DNA sequence: TTAAAAATAGAAAGGTCGTTCTATACAGTT
DNA sequence: AACTGTATAGAACGACCTTTCTATTTTTAA
C-alpha cells in the first residue's frame, strides 16, 4: 500500500472513530489498529494526535462544503429550503450523533486553540455563506435570516441524535417552509 | 462542614466542571481539589465516577425541569412561546456551551447504559411534556408540534456556543413567534 | 468522656494515554 | 548491488486516570 493511501486510511478511520466516540474517547492505538498501520507511520504523517484532529476536521469541512454547495447550485427552489434539504441529506448519510465541529469547539476550547479555531471558522464561513445567499435573494435582513437558518440546521443535527435523521429531516423541512417560504 | 453539604459541594463542583470541560475532560482529582474534599469522601458518597455522573445529571434535570415548569405555569401568553423564553433564560443563566444531556448521550452510548438512559429519558420526558402542552391547547397535531418545538430549543442551545446566549435567544424567540403564533 | 463514625492527606495499585525509541524489513532509484 | 526513504512490530517512557488502601485526625452522640 502506498504512502498516500495509508494517510488516507488513517484520516478516514480517525474521522469515523472520532465522530462515533468523541475525540477524547478514541486512542491512537485503536486508530492504528483499525487502519492497519504501525505507530510510526501515523507519527510520520501527523506530528501529534491534535494535528491529526485538525486534518480530520479540515477534510470533513471540505466534504460538507462541496456537498452543500453543489446541492444548492443545481436546485431550483428557494435556496434556503435547498440548504435545509442538503443538510438533512448530509445528516442521513454522514451524521447521526451530533455535529463534529460543535463537538470540537466544546472539547478543545481552552485546550487547543488551533483546533478550536478551525471548527469555529467553519461555522463562521457557513454563516457568511448563508448571509450571501440571503443577500442575493434580495432579502432585506440577510444576517438575521442566516442566523435563523443556522439555528434550524443545528437543531436538526441535534434532533438526529434523539429521533433519527429521517424524522428530524421531516420536521426540519416543514419548519423551513413556514419560516422561509416568503423568500424567492 | 456536614456530611450532606460535602455531598452537595461535590455535586455542584462536578456539574460545573463536567459541563465546562466534558465528562471525560475532568478527572476526579480536579473535582476533589475544587470541592475541598478528600478522595475517600467522594468514594464514600459515590461508588464510582460514573455514578457521580448519573447523580449530576439527575440533579440538573430536576433543576431544569422545575425552572421550565414554573415559568410556563405562571406565564400568560402561548405556552410554546413561554417554553422558548424559559429555555432561553435557562441558557443565559446556566448554559453557554451546548447541552449536558445530549453530550452524555454522545459520550456514553455504548459505554454506560445507565447514564445514556438517564439522559435519553430526560429528552423523552420533555417531548411528552410538550406534547401534552400541545394537546391541552387543542392543537390537532401535538406530536409534530412537540418535535418542532424541541428542534427549535436544541438549535437554540447549539447556537449559544456559536453566537452567545443573548443573540441566540433573540433569534429563537423570533422564530417561535412565526412558527407557533397560531396556537392559543 | 468515651466509643463509633466519618473525613483527612497521601501513597499505591493497575490501567491507559500520547509519544518516543529501537531494530528490522522492504520498496524504488541509480 | 548499494543507497535512501519509508513501514514494520513492539518495547519503553512519563504522565495521568480511576480506584483502593493506610494511618491519622476530627466530628458526632450516648
């Protein structure tokens, strides 16, 4: 197996385990074992566990981002409804137990600034993206609308833990239609 | 200091630290030090760390519950708006970094069934409470309304981590008014 | 006042953690 | 064929974790 596929395997396994059991709940030993890799191979690619966490977050952000972006671009209905639909589909496919970035903020605030910043900046970028979306659709209060959309999406993610992604998606979309149907 | 106040002190300190740094992020050593208590005093009251976590959750649930309950009872506007207002005030006073019960579910699913159940049952009780609230107000779809309210509240809690409790509360209440103003 | 109960500080046990080290094996390139 | 870079397994390290133990002191109550 080549160098790059081993790094990929490590990132992939780490992301799954971190998401499933939390950053602190997973030891490097487990990651190494499940990725079929030696200890020094991990340390050859990542100087520390925290740097591994950083790269996992960056990779996950990229994936979420392109997912959301492409879904909204090719859709035809209101971009806010599309954003909610895209987020719900993401939840069904990749999340079922809370949000990894929020979790990173909670876990690493006061512990590791770099990780905290990566997670916070992801959320800020999302907010800005929604704000721009609102502006392009001639809404006169883009900041408020973006925050409300974010609140809805965060609520949907949390509800996934409680009632599952399918039901959470149904409620979320229903609420979005009430809240955002006045936008184009 | 009497026996019972020591136990109270332990629970109070543990709740604060667990909430601030997560269950796994806090060691018994820190709890013992900040509660000004000896190791064996803790183990005299709680047979293990996990049992301490359980009692912390039960105590927090009781407090949240009576907070919400009394706020809704004495209010005069729509009970759903009141529920959102009560939850927002709770967030301002006691939470600023996610929800302890959701966190417990994430952390202890597959690890400690008792803790997971306590946290899940709290959420279920809340849902039932909202459902009953909807029924009493002659709503024809109490389950849906309860779930949507819960989604809104969970979203508000998450947003607190991102933009603070005050702004999250503003958006939450604004959304609640759009969503639930049709109820009595 | 005296005996039982509870709290104390601190060490120790036994485990896991992240990280480093060692010594060996295997790949590709020249 | 020899060199270079990388992967390997696994031991070792020091730190920290939860839990237990010990031996001493303080509190409580008859």
